[in-house]
């Protein structure tokens, strides 16, 4: 046997061994995992998130972190007196238990699928294609149904927010307005005349604060049409243009120094040169602008 043939044989054997080991590890993890008991009478947010974090199979899947992050974010933003109502919300608990109850069915389908050797391991002659397809279809169906139940937990958490606020005589609309007022108050305290800010109106802009009002600020920036006449008029465009920006706007971001503004503008210009080719959707543009803006905010 030549060296090349020997290397190829060793590589194939290594692949088969790796596939077998991974299958056995997944099966072992499923067999070792204890039956998920229903969540009953949770006392803390950790009880809730731990019950969701257990909804995965080691070596095969990851915990539903996005759902957990949603739950934790909603909980942290609630008023203190509403937090316990959120933790004990019956609908949220019922959604979690629906996913936990179905988990064993889903894990069983994964186990049966992983117990069958792959075509590489068994060889074409011994590989039962129809059985393999049947097991795969069963696993995929279980995975889809399980995913839907996990997604319903997130929806349940969002609904629990409103119910928890109702328990303390509030509402989502009222809480949102409180959050907006807190944002306005914080920005009124931190922004001063001549501070440099980034904002959208509707496009991303940078300018100086002219005046801080109760609910908004006036921002001045160089007028790109300065020196030209206004449309349908002989009036000359001014050197600067002003915009009114709401203090609670999510797109209003203080910048730290003139140097940061120069860097920001340079990066925006560099990005603009390639954006039309590289970014094809609104989501891609928004994500890029958010990443770019984050580089020059009030972070150390």
C-alpha cells in the first residue's frame, strides 16, 4: 500500500470513529438527563430562567439563550413591585411547562435517530435508507414542534409583562412613558449647549446642540447647500441648518470629542462608498450604522 493510500485509509477510519463517538455521546447525554419535572411555584427569576435553560441536549443543541435574554430583560425593566407578579405569572409558567413536557418526546426522537449508524459507518450495503429517512423526518418534526413551544415561552414572557403591570395598577403604555421620561430627564441633565451629538433626521447626521428644551433639543449642522439658492426662490441658503430632535429618540447619541466626530464622519464616508454594493437590505444597513455609532459613543 502506498503512502497516499495509507493516509486516505487512516483518514476514513478517523472520520468513522469520530462519527460513532459523537453519536454515542449524544445518546449518552440523553440517557443521563433526568426527566424534566414541571416548574411549580417559582420564587425568583433564576427559577424561571433555569427551567428554560434546561431545554437542550448537550453535544447536540444549545440552551435557548435568546428566550432567556428576553425574560431577563423584561424582568429587569419592570418596577420592583411588579417583578414578583412576573415570576409567578400562570401563563408564562404554563408555556414553560408545555415545552418541558414535550422535551422528553423530542429527546426520544433525537435518541432514536442518533442510535442508527450513518451511511459512512455502516457502509452502503448495510445502510437502511428508508429507515434512516423515517427517523430523520421524525426528529425534524419533533425539533420543529419543540422550537414552536420554546418560542411561545418568549411570547408568554412579553404578555406576562403587561399582566404584571396591571397587577400594580399600571400598564405597558404608562411604563413606556415613564421610561421615555426617564430618558428625557437623563439627557436634559447631561446635554449642554455646544455638545456634539449624532442623530437621524431621517439620515445619520452629526451636529452641535443649540438649545436643550423640555422634550427635545435643537441641533445645528453645516448646510451642504450653503451658498446656493433655495428651490423656487432667489433666497440664499444659510451656512447652517437646524433640526429639532426628541430627547427620548433612540437614535440620539452624544459623541465625545471633535476627533471622534471626524473619525465618525470618515467611517461613514468610507462605508458609503461601498454600501450600495455590499449592503442590500434595510436590516443590513441598520445593523451597520448601529455598529458604527457604537464605536464613538460615551464609552471609555
